[in-house]
C-alpha cells in the first residue's frame, strides 16, 4: 500500500502533505463538507483564475470550476476516477460538477455561491436525471431559470494528466476551454423554454442563503 501511495504522489506531482489532505477525505460527503467549510468561495480574483487543486489548497479558496477540480482530485485519492460534468446555461454562468458513482448511480460534488447547486446523493440512474436535479435551483438574479444543457459524457480528467493539472503552479484554463468545446445534450425543448415561469420568491431567497457578495 505504501508503494502504491508513493507511486501516485510521483505520478500526480502532489507533495506528501497535499496528498495527505486529499486522502484524509475518505468519503464523497467529506469532500463536500471540506469544500463548504474549509474552502472559501473565491470572489477575490473576479473569475480571472482557474486554480489547480494544489493552488486551491494553497490559497484556501475556490470558485465553481476550481472547486470541481479539487473535488475530482479528492475523489481520485479515494481510488475513484476523476470525472467532471459541465452544466450549460443562458444569461448565467455555467456550473461544473465532480462526479462519482455508487452501486451504479450517479452523485455529484460542487462548489457554489448558491445553496442548491452543491452536493447530490448518489441516487441518480442517469446523467440526465442528475443534471435535472439542479434545474429548479439554477437561476440568475432576475429570477429566470437558466439551466439548458449538460455535457453528453463525463469528462475524464486523466486526459490532462500529462499537463499536470492536479499540481500545476499556473492556471489550468485548458480544462474549462475543453468543457466549452465538447458535445452537450439539451435538457428542455423550445416549447418548454417558452412556458418557463420565474422563480418563487421563497425558493429564490433560499437559494441565496449564505452567498458571498461579489
């Protein structure tokens, strides 16, 4: 076992201390608590950064993309694949999830400034089911429901291992750029979009509980 861990540290470029922090998060729900309680929402850089997991741990803050990368790295430390799912929106920011599976069902981890766009239990049989679970909580400040599509397949971050995405000392913009290029699957028809109502005031306020002002 010690040999396996040393090999992983060498392969992914993480220091022993960084890897130990990730390995300490033994379950997906522990990763989500770490994202919520120990990593501040990154408003300081104004969205001008795309921190690697190493930089998130160093600075102690992350926005959506950065949080998903850290969560994926932590899931990898648990022996799971590092997977992302991109949620595409209109008149709003896209959202990125770190995916995991248990007993054939999908769950998700996420860093968000909105309370309804974070953890999902592994109870969803398909990625579409999982993506749709975010629909009612995905809105902009005008109260419009803005979620429209999800990346058709999970993105396996191992494709970026040659570029050292986990331990990079510079921003890893090539990952969100890739997410913007891949195929996405629509969640709604044009007729459904025309019939969408604005958010209920109570759900709107609940979704913003604990948000950090930009």
